[in-house]
């Protein structure tokens, strides 16, 4: 396995500052000498900028009212009466 295969999956988390300190240092060390991962990181940054530039339309007020009505109409009883293991045994494996 190459270093890029090892560190590539961590690049997005690195960019989001969502790594443990040791992981962050390891990725940073790799980035210093890896132009491919540097390019990938620049591409992620470009995507992030495009996403942030997109409009954030407000949903119609009717949507918010419908969601609130649905949430308050019949609140679930807790704990829910789910028997996942029993359902799987009775119904067979999910395909």
C-alpha cells in the first residue's frame, strides 16, 4: 500500500480539522512531500468554495408547518417496540 492510499482517505477530515492531533501531524508530514495529495487537497478546497457559494434557498413556510404538524401529531412511544433480531429470524435474510 502506498502512502497516498494510506493518507488519501484522511484528506477531507484533515481539511475539516477533524483528526486527532497525531493523525493530523502524520497527514501534514505526508502532504509536505506529496504533490498528488496536495493537488487532491486543492481540489477539495475548490469544491468547498463552490458549495459555499451556492444559494441557500429557504423552504416554503408550508413545509415547516407540515413538518411541525407531523412531529407533534403522534409522538412515538419510547422505547420503540422494535424487535429487529426477531423480525430477521421470522422474515428471513434481507436481500
